[in-house]
C-alpha cells in the first residue's frame, strides 16, 4: 500500500527529472557552438543547400516551437528521427540498452563478488597483512582511471596473451541463455560471451569494487564494535553467526544503497569504458551524438538514462525497507 | 518476527551462493577461454563455427600447424574492416563523409567508378560520351540486377541522378552539386538502355564527377519505403549484399551471387568502427579484423614488428594547409603570406611528426590531379628570408593566432603546434595556437560571409574527383563556400577553365592558375596526407588514393 504510493510518487518525480533533462538539453542548443548541418552537409555545400537541409530537419523553426513539437511527440511515444542517420531514435536507443545493461550488471557482479568478502575479511582481520593488502588494493582501484585500466587490460590479456577479445561485443547474454535450449552449443556461446565482456566488466567494476570494499570494511568495523555484538558474544553465540548473520547484515544496508545508486551511474556513466572497448552501448551513442550535434538522438539517450536512474532508485528504496524493517515510507 | 528473519536469511544465503557460484564460473571460464580463444581469433569474427574445426592460426597448438593448405577449399573467406567511425545511415545519397561512402560502396555502384590509381572505369554504364557541350549520354550495362532481384532500368538511373541533384526528388540532400558541378542539372532523359543528362553549363568534368559520385538506387524501392528503412537496408547492384545492420556498431555483407561483374573473393564482409586508433591496431594485432584505417605514425612500428600484419601506406587525395584570410592584416600582405610559407619547415614536420608519411606541396593541386603544375617547387624552409619578407611587409612584431581542429586530420594538433612554434621562433612574429573542436571550428570556417571566417586556420581538403577545380572553386574563388581569397585573376582563370571543352587547353589554364596561387600564397602549403592502413597477413589488399576501401578486391593469402 505505502509501497505503491512511494512508487507512484517517485515515478512522478522521475517524469519531472526527465522533463528537466530535456529542457536543459534544449537550452544547450543555444550555447553550444557548431551545428548538425556541419555533420550532414559537406563543407563546400552552398548556403542554399544548408538552408534547405535545415528546413527539412525543422531547424529553421524558433527553438520554442521545436521544443513544443518535441514534447508533444514525446508524449505520444515518438522520439523523432536522428538528424544525422535519418533513423528512428526509438530503435537507435533501445537497440543499445541491452548492451549497456549487460555491461553494468556484469561490472556490478564483478564488484560485489570481490568486494564484500574482501571488505569483511579485512574488517575481521583488522591490521593484519590481509587488511593492509586489501586496503592497498582498494586504494589502487579507486585511484586508477578506468580508461587506462581498460587499455592496459587489452594490451596484456587481449593482445599479448590473446585470452580475451580486444573490443566489441560477441554473443549476447540472451544468446547464452538461448543456447541452453537452442541448437547452438552452450559452452561455445558462453565462452564467446565471456571473451568479450570480461575485460570491460573488470575495467568498469574495479572502481566500484574498491569503493564497496572500503564501505564494507568500515561498516563492518562499526557494527562489530556495537553493544548487540558484545551481547551476542557474551551469550556464547558462535563467532561466525555473530559476524555474518548479525553484523554483516546491518553493514549491507548502506552498501546496497550505494550499489543501487552506482548501478544507475554505470548505466549512464560507462561512456569512457564503452569507448575504449568499442562496446555498442548507450555511452558510445551519447558521444557520437554530441560530436555530431545530433540532438534528437542525444535526448533519446538521456531520457532512457534518466528513467533508468529513477527506476533504480525506486528499487533501492524498496530493497532498503526489506533489509531494514525500521524504515517507514511516508 | 522470527519467521521474517529466517526468510531473509535464506535469501541472503541464496544470494551469497549465487554470487559464489558466479565467481567460480568466471574463474573456470577464464581458464577455459585461455585455451580456446587463439583458435577463435583465427577465423576473424566469423561466427558460423565455434572455432572447434579451425586450428590454422599462427598461435595454434603446433600439432596442426603442418596442414596450412587445408583451409583453401570449402572454408568460407571472411574479411573484417575496422574504420574510425560508422556510417551515418545507409542511404547512399544522404551523407557527405568518407566512412559512410566506404560502407555503402560495397553494395551501391554508380554509372562509372575508379580503379586503384584513380582512373575512370565502367560500372553500370558501358559507354559514355559528350554529345553536345552541356549534354552527356551514358549507355547502360545489360543484365544488371538489384539485390532484391529486380532488373536495373534507365528510369532508376534517371531517378537517382535527380534524387542527388534536385530537391523535388527525395528532399534536400547534402550531395547537391556532386554531379552537376558548379552548374545546374537541366534535364535527364531515360531512353532505351541509355540515359541522357543535360546541364545548365558546360560541366567540363562531368565524367570525373560521375566516376566518383551518383550511386544508383531503385526508384520503386526508395519510393515504397520510409526514411528509416532506407537508412537501415541496402538494395544496390554491387558485389556485396547486406545481411545484418546494427546502427553505429556493425554492418555485415555477404557475396552477392548475381553480381554482373567479377565476383568478390570474400564470402563475407564485416565493417565495424572504433574511434580510438590504438583500439583499431589492437584488433588488428589480435587478428580480430583484417583491414584497419588510419594507423597513426606512433603505432606504425608496433604493427610492422608484429608477424600477423603490416602497414600499407598510399598517398591520399587529401591536402593539409594553413589558410590565411586575404582581407585581414597582416595576412592581407602577399609578402607576409609568403613569409609564413618560408617560416614553416614542412620537411621536418613530415619527417618527425608523420614519420615520413606525407608529400610536401607547393600548390593547391596534388600531383595526381588534372591541372597540377609540375614546374612549381615548394617554398622550402628559409627563416632568414621569412624575417626579411615580414620586415618588408611592414608587419614586424605582429601577434597572430593559428586555429586548429583537434583530431580531425592525422596528427593535426601536433602539426599545428610545430608550425606555430616555427613561426613563433621568427624574431619579428609572435604566433600562438588555439585548439578547437572541429564542429565548432567548421561553423566559423563555413560562415556565409568571408568577414566572419577565422583568419588563420589549419584545414584539410579531400578531393575524390581528381580535378584541380574541385579544390580551388570551393576554397579559393570569390564565391567559394569556404573561400578565404577574392582575386579577380584567379576567378577569371577558373571561369575560363569551367567553360573550356578542350581538355588540354583546360589543363593549361588550370596550371596557370596553380602558378598564380603559389605566388599569391593564400595558404601555407603543407603536405599531402597519406592514408596508412594496417592489413592482416591473412588477406591481400592494395589501398587506393581516394580513401575508399574496395573490399571486393581483397583476396585470401
């Protein structure tokens, strides 16, 4: 009941956010030098040709007319046509979403799998070599720019040792699942998928892994010093139970919040990693669209990214309440 | 409360289990991948088999290496091409840049084409002649079919020519003028197996234009389908037909069985892009692709020292120069402009910035083009003469700023830095460098009025028509779309050339014009850019000057 209300409220806020994004992007057209005409017409095109193309794209209209038209069409579910490619923006954007989502989830999995055990380990063995090692590792992870890490991973694991693919995207995760029942061999498809996604997932996940390791460690230390832990120990509860059932569970609450928010960031912010690995996701489309001043395509991407942020936040809120029953939605 | 607790505990356990399982899978698969990937690398992106059968790679396990001849027969031959940028939609008429042209040219053809040296060859027309001064007639090839199975008609050719040139057909498209040149298209007549085209003027380079531009589409196919469809599908007459299209990611072709000409050696062709040159080189070295464009000078040795690929350079049809606006001090002085030419050491730039991959120029027309004047020598590096000329021009002590785009041309920023430094080291000129994003710089460069164009800019110009006029008209005549020069003598020489129907006389006029432009020095003449391709040892392919990639000529090694 209250959960439903929360979802509705957040969705309305989300629509507001997306509307704000569109408005800001429209305002950007004012101050951004350059025009899409330069990406469409050759440099030596005559002024007449330029004007004719501008008219065809609707660029000769005043900006508020373009803005109004865009909003009206958007409400009807039409994101318009790309200025440069002449293709429908809806298809252009949505055929990119699976790739970005897949990479974001893979990076998050890489981050969780490594960071939470590492964080717990370094908290429970505080000031031991394990702790120092983990701290060093996570500091390194936080301070390594992920484009550099990406290039290094490619050089070592794709070019030097030829274990993984340098870039691009092979089989999709959907194809991997389909191969379980379909005619394609499962192992072959799975290996192909992994050979493409592993390096970008590591490059993208490292920063978050480092972040979450730090977060888990400090949270865990905090919890382990609390009185309920002392009470449990005094009661004679096994140490494993105290640590992993009681302390870790409470530690995970802020971790989940951060993870959720980061997943949102990953969907929108994997731009550089996607460029390094030529990963065909939303990030590469954002870059291309900005370079070409292809405003409709850029807006399409931003709408999807904004929406993803909002959805992820709603989901995080719901999970939060599930993990911590004290949280009340109002 | 206890129930709730146990429930979530199970969930957490399940989660941890799942996570642990995933970790195990990743590590196991990582090891498995280590053994399998070399075999995958060999088949070059072809996903038709799982890499089980292909063991003929340089990194193979050794035991199978003695059977290299095995793969000649039934095995399919696929070629991968990696460009710097993908297409801007597959409509062959609705674009004006090289990457799209490379991609659509695999399937679309014009009436005429060019060979590796740039000479005109027959494509969909078998013969062509100028029947009257402003009228050309093309005889169409028999038995040509579009990839949807329909036969090519003269109506289709008429439609395509008009689609390029007139706004009534297909709307305003950026290739306006690509076939009519500086004149207009008056009339296109579709006869029985021939097409007659009449222009508003003489159009002296009509066959040069048709050999480079004007790909033929099927009228009914274009009219029956929407813009989105035409930009995602292909229906040409060329050697390859489309099998898959992922916008901005990849374009896949297969050999078109009913092609009228000699079929391509490749059974499959995949075109992808990666804007990072280091990524392209990595793909080449990991044998994931066969041909990559624009290997930057600093990466050349890495490719050459590998045993899987080599670089293949060719002089391109692009010229790089610094243009100076004629109406603005100090560039309004011819002596000052000449001084700038003496001040820049092009030879050292080519040697040190471009590793020798560049040809020094002294006129706007490249040596492969009609109208090139072989008697003109480049200015040469002479700082003393430069200082003397600056002194003489009366602009000693002047401050100037050179603008350069970032990453548009091969090593543009580094070239501009070197040039600005050399000018700055003259005792009587201070030169600064301003780096600008290309799209915003172009906005200024193509401003409607010459007064709004930037005073001193590094620019490059590609000219795939191989004719002097295609560079001089837009860049150096009074009405040019991005001209920085207004000179009556140049204008009248070009006017004369555009109305001269005798090719020899026309060439003479253009040579005279080039001599004049050398002396006027509206540019600091830099170099002819080279296209440097990386080519895998698996394929045999020769690059061409016009920046096209004719993948249908690639053969298996």
